C-alpha cells in the first residue's frame, strides 16, 4: 500500500503588515521527496507521526513535499500557486498511490483564497480522484471551511494547546488510513461550525473551561464507533468568512449518529462561552502584578505573539518594565540590523543600540540600550522534547546577546522564531532563572517551554496585531453573529 505524504502549513494573520513569499518557506522548511524524511521523522510533528504511523502499519511511505513557514501575514498568490503546483506535480510523478496523508494548518489565507487550505485540499482531491482515501490533519487554530471536511475521508485536529500531541495525531491519521485501506472501517464525518470565538488565552487546554471540554472529547472518543473527535477553537487573527469554533466528529458506519454527537459537543462548548472569553490584565496591571512576585515571572506578550503572526519586535512591555525599574529583564527581539551590527563589532564590545519596533508602528518604538556583547551565535538550536509546533531543529538566524549596563539581557535575532523552546535562551548561554521578568512573544504556545522555569506566568493584554481579545479588531469578512462580538 503506497501512501503519499504532503505538508503545506501556514497560519496567516490578515491584520499583519507583512506578506509571505516562497522564500519564507525555503528559509524555514521546504523539502521534496526523500529529503523530508530525515528532517521530520523524529520531530514531534504530525509529519513525524505520519512517517512513524505508516511504518507501524506496514504502509509504504511515498514522501512528496513538506513546506512550513513561521506564522505571519497573508501568503502571496504567486507563492501559494507555485508551492501548490509543486505538490500536485509531485502527486502526478509519484505513480499509483493507495492513500494520501495531508498536513495543513487550516488558517492559511491568500489575497484570492480566504480559505487557502480549503482550496488546497480541493485541488489535491481533484488530482488523486474520488476513490483514494485522503486523511487531513489540522492545527486546532484552523478556521474550517466546507471543503476541509468534505474532501477528505477523515479530518483530525490536535487536541492540546500548547500543541504537544501533534505526533500522536499524525500516528492516528496513519492508523486510520491503514484501517480504511484494509476495509476495516467506513468513516462518516460531521462538522458543526459555531457562532463563537474563544479568547486565545482561554484556549489553553491545561486549565479551565477548555480543559473540561477536552475531557468531554476524550469521553466521546470512548463511545463505540467513534473514530475521532476534534474541537478547533479557530484563529481570530484571520478576518475570513469561516472564522469561529468548529467541532468535527468521525464515526464508523454510523452516519445517522455522527451529526447529533457533534451537535451535543457544540452545545457543551456553547454553555461555557462566558468562561471561554474572560479578559486579561493590561500592560500596566501586568507590570504591577509582576512586581509582587519573587523569582522568575514570564510575561506573555499576547499583542506580539509570533505564533499568531506578530512581528517579534514589540517593545511595549519592555518599556513599561524599564519605566517601573523592574530588575533583570530578559527579552528576545527580532532585529536583524542590530544582530548584524553586533556581529561586526565583535564579542566583548560595548555597544549603544536602538533595539526593536522596526517592523511597523503598532508595536512601540525602538528602545535605547547600552551594554556589552556577551554572545554571538549562528542561531541554530535543537529541542529534543515535545513542544508546541513539533519542531526539533530551530534557526533564529544570526543572534547577539547584550548584557545592558543596568543588568538586563537583550537578545537580537535575525529570523522570527516562535518562543516554544527554552533552548532558544539556553543555546545563547542565558540562564532564564537568573531573570526576574522574561518577556515571551507568545501566549499559550510557549507554556510547555516556559512553565517549567517560571514561578509565575502572566498573560498580558498588550497591544499589537495579535491582541488577545477579538474586540480590538475591525473585521470586514467575518460571519455574524459571533459571540462575544455580537452579544
Ligand atoms: Zn495552533
């Protein structure tokens, strides 16, 4: 049984002031055929799960193409078409396939396609024909459009946020495909789109209402005939007609039960809508709160959430902490020009820099610092543990660490990287525990990395293109009504 493996993943923030091109994928992950195996097979990612699952279930792996880029603005039309063309050509060149496993994000947007993933899966289905089983895996932050559940035989999303179950879900996909190919199951799936948004912080599955919902999902999955149950909180930073929470239930041979099951779960989620949209402290409140704690406090910069498309160079929380005379601050800022300048000055040099806030005017203004360059690094590091995003090999580009005259640690790097691995700091010889306040450019995704070193985590309602609540955005294409915007 020959199984094609495809990955084409991007989360596109339509409020970001940048766009993405093919080079962004080539700088991150872009691999054809067998080249994708060594990159992904050990990663805690669904592509690693596809590979391992196929091996476990005696399915022959036919690696086709895997492309992934750091979340950012919309993907440009010509980049989208060129990568999709590569995917479709790789299918045509692969010879006869018995099944296909596809990993998409679910919130990819191009100027032409508000649901680029819906378009991708439609064209993959058209390319392989109606008879070949097609399994789609998605990020929980997918804004589900109809083709994403109508084109595949089975659609499965992650169950944890931070996303630490990606590999497991990929293994599920391969197992289910094997069962279909052996004629053991006949899946039916139903999708309920809810008139609901969930606050990004309340999407954390380790606590609160989301934890209760995911526990209910686990219980649903124990029912006879249930193959898979997914709850997707969706992605509030893409202004698209398919915004909102989705429930997808997949059952074996129980076509009449599958929709009622999905609706039952949707009713449970709706009953928790108030708790799913609780507010966060402002920057000023969060800074004041941080000063009440001894030890290491992580301030999650929700407005500059790189995993949601933030620029990674906001100085808003940094400035507020400096003004409050907070001791031992640590911040990583995307600032390629400063990183390059430091590399040219050399290790041990004293520099005066204006760091951060250069991508646009929505994330503060550059901050003047003076200090010694204590580390210069090429930016490559490895994360061996399961962490959000499932990446093992990271690259933050040329990076420098400046120890400022007032005792703070400022990292300037050259590639935007989600702060989902504490190795981002360790690899630069930074001990996070020596700091009182660490500014982390994310909300929930970094928690698997930062919870173990933090005495306190504060999620901050900071301004920016990924501000935590939906109320601060002007949507033009979203569906109506949507709780909490229309209530
Ligand atoms: Zn996600």
